[in-house]
C-alpha cells in the first residue's frame, strides 16, 4: 500500500481526480520543466496510437516543475488536446499529473513518488523514462509497456544498440557480476527507462529502504535486482540506438562507480540470502535482438587511461593491500609494471579483484565509500586492457569475449562465497 504521508496535498488531489488507470508513464527528472512538457506531448501521442482502449496517465515527477494546465480528469479531450498529430484520438482520456517534492529531491524519492501514485491509481503496468529519451524515442514507452501489460512480465529491462566502446562499465562489470550472482541474464539494470507490473511496484514500495543512499541515487538498479532476487518474471526489450547525453553531462568515472558499484555491493549485502545459494545463470525472454554493436572509431585516450591506472595502483597500495588477497594484490602490482604495448588485465584476475572488493565491502575492512572509490584505478586498468584487445575486433568476437568473462564470474562464484563467509584474512 502507498504511504501517502510524504505526498503533497496537491498531488493527492490530482490523483483522486483521475481515479484508476490501466497504464501509467512516469517522466522522472529534476529541474527540467520545459523538456518534460515536450516529452509528455510525445509520449501522449505514442500512447494514443498504441493503446486505444486503456485508461492512461502521464506523471511528471520533478522538483518544482508544474505541467501546463495541470491534470484534466473531466473525461473530455484534456489529455488528447496536447497531442502533436491531427486525427488521432484514443477512446480514453490521457491524464497529465505533475508532482513536486516536499523534501530534498533525489532519484529515489522520485521513484517512490511514482510507485505511490501507481499504487493509488491501481495501474496495471507502468513505465519510467527520462525527458531526454522520451523526446527522441517516444515509441520506446509502448515497447516497454506491452510485455508488462499483455504478457504479465513484472520487470521489463531495455536493451540498446551501442558503439563497441560504449557501455563498458555494464559490459565489463555490472552485467557479468549481477548475472553470476543473481542468476538472470539481464544486460541493462542501470538505465533511465524500464517498465514493471503493479505486483513488483507494490512489492518495492513496501520495502523499508527509501532512506538508504544506494536507493536514493540508483533506485532503478535496486528495483531490477529486487525482481531478479525475488523470482519475479523478467524480460528484455530491444529499443534501438540510445541517444547519447551531451559531453560532460553525466557523472565522472569516480562518481559513476560510487553510484553503480556501490549500489551493487549494497544489494549483495542486503540480498545475500537470495544469491548465496544460486548456481549458474539462465537467459530471460528477449523481444527483438539480444544485442547490437556498431564499430565506429573511439576517441578514448588510451595512454592517459593507462597512466591513471599505474599511478592509482601505486598511490593506493596500502588501501589495496587491505582489500585484496595477498595473491591478487601481488598480481595487480605485477601487471602495473608492464608497458602499455604488452599490458593485459586478464579475465581471471579481474574477477578475483571484484570478488575481493565485494567480500571486503561485506566485512567493512575500510570505509565502504572509500573502498568503492579505490576500485577506480583498477577499473581503468581493465578498460585499458579491453581497448587494447579489441581495437580491431568485430562485434561477434567482442560478444564471445564478453560471454567468456560472464562464465568466469560464474566459475569463480564459490571463491566469493568462501571469502564472504570467512573472517578477515590474516596477511603474511
């Protein structure tokens, strides 16, 4: 059940005027009122074309943003009148709802507001999208909603077409590790768009986690992992090419790892009863291609990344000594002495590094935030190795290499379990 106490009186009035809906789309952002208005019009048009008979609403969750005209629940043409095309009209009104915050905004609060609204509206299927994505690919909403509405899937993850050197964090760390531990082959858990059922929405809404920092910063990953760990029905939908954000608009590599890897490690901690006993992994139903990779040239500065790796390993030697096993630490120091031409960060070593970090996070060998940040230079080393190995690789070769990495994570899972359950290692 929704906890209404943190919802504003204005939002509650809007929700009550709407009544119940079949589909609810959330545009979650902060301080993007003009972009959200454009996105709402495009989403409205997509819903009119694809869902003629369903009762629908669009909710913009933004700190202080107010939609033009508020919400129209009169049953007239309040929703359709803002559509960009002529002659198109669904049999139902598409309501627009605007939600602000009573407290400091965060991604977690935005999702909680959306989940509470969905619960009060008794929405059967819900989708979340960012203003930028909705403005460039509004039909993604319909593609995400169909499996949840018509095929009874509880969590619908997106899949994209990417350049071979985009999405490296997901390819080299987030996907293979979550796949090995939680047993589902879902490629994209850290995304701005996904869909879910009322069943999963109610389940997540009832969890006492909303003040936890990993949920405040990356609630989408927590929701996806909750679905995987609790055996909800999951699937993936191929959406096509993902619009790239403007250069410099996203978090830097340190903040990106703090948010994503920090969230993943926290989920391992809070969901350990679900993953400790799982073996192997299984595919999930995928609508459309299971991946698409393009091969344009990259502008990544390989030399700079390599030097950042080497200097980071040297500067953080005492910290890494407290996190890594003696053998792993020695092997990291060894590869840090190589020159760029002969440098490789092997798959076996990379998996051991990540499992050592996860186990040390569990034991809180140092401040957990500092621990995650200490992973940054090692991640740079892995990315440097990846760029060297795949400078001229075809997409099929890269996919085969990624599958090898995933299987190595699965093969070494007993190593993590042993370290997770053991006491603090005594260094010789």
